[in-house]
C-alpha cells in the first residue's frame, strides 16, 4: 500500500506499509514508513486499525536525527484474557532515534551507544520495538 500526498507547500510525501498482522479480535497492526521527498528522511509508523477500518491509534517515534523504517510486525499474547498483548516491530534506523520515555528507548546507530560518532555518517542498525496493544512503547533494542 502506498499513498502519495501533496501539501499546500507542494512538498510530496508518501506512506508505505511494509508489514501487517492481526489480533484475535480482527484488528490489524500495520508498520511502515512515511517519507518526505524534500528532506529524504523516512519516519516509521505503527497503526492499530479496527475491523471496521477506523484507526485506533497511530504511533511515530518522538524524535531523532536520522531515518527509521518499520519492516516487520508480529503479535504475541501472554495467554491471559485481560493481560495486554504485545506488538513486536522490527526495522532499521540511521543516526539516532528516540522511541519514547522508557529506559533504553533512545538508540544510536553505528558504533557502541557509549562511543561518540560522526553524526553525518549514515550507518544503519536494526531495532526491535515492543509495544502493548494500546500503542504504548514498552521497550526498544538495538541489534547489530
């Protein structure tokens, strides 16, 4: 799925879904990217859409200096009827990304997060993001 929008300032953006999964109640969870042609940056998104097609929540990272792209998504259940089900998102990012206020949710691509690096360098690293089924970030992990 790819949609293209032209804004009032004629900057063209697109939204592209790269992964989808469903829960037992018929809701769909979608991840992908939003890109702005003028800047070249890509922003990941995660959406929960109910069976009627209404967007329940829409998440994008709070900040960062590079791009982030959601590539895959999966559901995991704790088995308890009232316990939250978790949504796992995988993808890649460049430079830095802040997925939220949870401990460890600010990641830096490239060298160890404890080392300084050239912020202009476009190293890519993989992330795994865990969210609850209400759209709250629980944890984030850099892989690589």
